[in-house]
């Protein structure tokens, strides 16, 4: 099967050896995505703004692979402060209220930059119509 990959230009992609998203057949996986743009944190200090930016980035990757947020079947949210779950959840709900994929939110000790508050990865299945 053909692998179609999406890259965002992150300096970590070639160094670590990964892509933002990959499609193999009807399966799409989006790597853990944070609120980084050009080496700067977007929405610094705001759980909601970081989550929204991450979901926007994920949506763009899905669109490049011929899918939409409606094709998402699972999300995983790694957060540095679980007490802010409502802010993270509000952003998630804005994108997935009607889709309702299975979702996991867990608190982690840290992300790659201490200013980052959330990292999200998704799985999607593109069903042919």
C-alpha cells in the first residue's frame, strides 16, 4: 500500500525522523501535535488556545490527506495540568461535539517545551462513499 505523508516543516521532523501525518489505505494517523509555530509557542499560558491551535493543525493535516475531522475515530490528549481539563475539553468539543470519537486525556509530567500544555494525536478512518 502507498504511504502518503504530511510534513509541517517542523525542525524536529527530519531530526527525529517522523512526519506530521500518514495515510495508508483508509487509515490515517496524526502524530502528537503541540502548539508550536516557527519555534514559538502559540497561546502561551492558555490551555484553551493551545488546544484550539493543535486541533487546527491536525485538521489541516487531515485535509491534506483527503479526510476531515468527521473521519476521526480516536483522540489522545496529553496534558501537563489535568485540573484544566474543562478548557482542553471545551476546545475538543468545538471540533468533535457531533463526531464523538473515543477520547483519552491523561496528565503527563512534561512536554518537549515547558511552555506547552497539551499534545494531541488522532486516528482517523476515511470510509469511501
